[in-house]
């Protein structure tokens, strides 16, 4: 069976646009594709080639920062909640939950019959230790900002966990699906992440950071309708050409981030292309503490100096939409649809340079394909468009290995990719809240912080919408980040790789759950 018979029209532009309308609900595949699918069956070794992975990667969930370790985590661990392929929140280790009337106290009932890979039963103490791993003043966890509202976690017996927050948070159960927050077994009130023990569908056999990870199926997995493969292997293949060649020659079964300029070549080679539209966005982060980026007029000059549509057409080959310098995607519930779209405008860029007291501007822009496929080319395009406004951007090609530790949040102007988050509060708290570990613009704004706290605990949906609209406007006009484009999640698979009829769009590889949800024909 070739790609065109198994998966007709999947990459056609009309289907891509309809997927964008579906947004976080996921891509609904054509009826002809669904009919061609075999029923899920067990067996085989599933191999994924990633355009991510660093020698500094770790089994510590507090430090996970890109798709390789996200999939690694979801392969061997489970979470209290999970975002389904339809974008809705689903129970996982938490069988059910209830909120107090003010949404400040949440009670989670744990699922019976779940055991860790070492045979230990899941109990409330495991949940408490796993969440506490990310809490506290000394926490270095990237998830610290999204759990800092927790004031108390206690057990009510072995199978009930009660979590108290500083204030109401209607979205709190979503937070517990974050890939940093897997549930690991506790020992003396702490977790030992280095032993690789979880309760997920696969047991870790080996892990070499920046190279590969190998798993075997968990024979005692509590989900009888998931984790179909006998083995799973993850490979970090940062070079896009090498990654695509590995798929074509059968060395791997799936790759993320294929070169969008070569999609037609891949299809001719019998490869299937899957594209879903969600919250993924590509950015250029500016260190607002460093000159000249400490001046908002300089930041605005750069925002008006980028040709967004050109980037979507050239870098994404049309697999995406223009961004508006804030991180909330069109599929998000409170997206500011009426906020004026910023356009390429060299005259306005020059105006802001003059307001900053400058006649011209010269800056270095660090980029590598580790940031996103085509990041170096995007930096060159940015340089060419900004030059029309008297801005000299010098693209600096950085090594892909170590990019996330040596360049991102180290160099003052750099290319970045974000998978986005399912809720507005989650995205803003992770990357824009003052002091957040992943606030890559090192940006602070008093009114933004006030709104962030108020919107989180506001139960009136109309009032929340107004607050999030203003926050998007503040970030667009005063934030330390250029967001020129939102990219579809594009993946390429061998012809025998089968997927459900709906693929999650909350992040790549079916919500980084491909190892659990997919199977071989």
C-alpha cells in the first residue's frame, strides 16, 4: 500500500486549512483513510527520529525542555491528567476530581490497580512527592511557576490527594497534565528520577543523553488498549537531511520536523505526511535586560521589521499562519481575534528607531536548526527585511548540539520554538511571568502580572476573556519577543505506521503520545 492510497490528500492545502479551524481538537483524518486502517495490534519495534536532543538531557523531569525528552517522559511515565486527541482533558492516574466552590481546593481520587515498573502500588504519597519535586524556593524546575500557587498537598488515605491553592484556578487540572509533572514512586518523601522507574506503558532499558533511549513494553500496564509496540527506540538526529534519510531507508519509522521544502520528495518516496495546526510558534527572543533590547522602541522596530507572511511562505512552505507577537494561538479559547494584526512596515520601524534616539541599529541574531527547522534561513530573511528599515541584523549560525543550554537564554537575541500550552494562563505563566525560569525575554510588566493573577482565579468567562485580551495586547506591544509565525506540527511516517482517526494537536507526535497511541499495520 503506498502513501497515496493509504492516506489520500492528507497534505493538500484545503485539508490543512480545515485542520487549522479544528485547532487544539486535533486533525480529523479523511473517511477513506480511516477505512484503510487495520485494527490496533501488538508487536514490533517503533523507532522515532527527532530533530531534538542534547547531551545535557536528563531523566529529571524538572529539566525537560524539548520533544525528545517530552516523548521519553510520556513513554515511561503517567500523569494525573492527560489532554486527549480531541483537546479535552481526560483522567489518567487521577480517576476523578472535584473542586471547592471557589476552585481553590481540588480533591483527586487515584486509580486502583496501577503499579510502577518495580511492582510498587501507586499511592497518594507518590503524587505528593512528585509534585513537591517542583515546589519550593530553591526549585530549579521549569514547572515551578505553574505549581507555585499550591500552598498544601496532603493525602486523605492512600488513594485521595487534596491540593490547596493560594486562590481559585478554574484551569488547575489542565496544569497536572504538563509533561514536567509525571508521577514517580516515592521513597522517604522524595522521588529518585535517575532510576527511570515509572508506571507508563514502557520500561526504560537505556538512555544516552543526546543520542538515544531504548524501552521495552510494560507487561503489567494498566491500559489494555494502549502501548501496542514490543519495543520503542528514540533517536536524536539533529540534521534534517540525515533524519529524513533515516526514514526513507527504514532506519526509523517516524520523524518529526521534516524539511518542509522537501515534502513532495518524501511523498514520492512512499512516506506519509501528517500535519496538524495547534499552538506551536517560532520566535526571536530578546533579553530585555541588555542594551539595546531594554528599550521598547528598539523592540517595536524589530517587530515591524520582520516580513511575517514571507516567513510563513518560505520557512514553513505555507504550513502555518502569521503570528502577532503574542503566544496565544488561534485555537486557544481566549485568543484575541480582534487584536490588530501587526504587518511588515519599514517606515514604522524607522519611526521607533528614531524614538529610541537611533538612526540605525546593528544586532547579532543567534540561530540553529535545533531551535526550529529553517531557523538560520529565517534569521537571514529577518536580516533582509529589517535592512529596509535601517536595521542591520547579523545572523550567527550556532551549533545545534547544546543550543538550549549554551545559546537560548544566554545570548541576547536568539531563535526559539515553543510548543504552546492548552490554556492562556499556562502559557503566560511558563514564559512571560516575572521570574519564570523560561521567561526567555527576562521581561517584567506590572500590569501584566496583575492581570495574570486576577484572570487565573476569575470564574466569569467574559471577564477572563477581557483580561486575556489585554494581556495579549501588552505582550504584543511591550513584550521582549518577536513571534512572526505559528507552525503546523508536521510529521513523516513509514507506510506501515498506523494512527487513530484523530491526532492530538496540543503538541507534536500526537501530544507526544505517539509511542502509546500508534501501532503498526
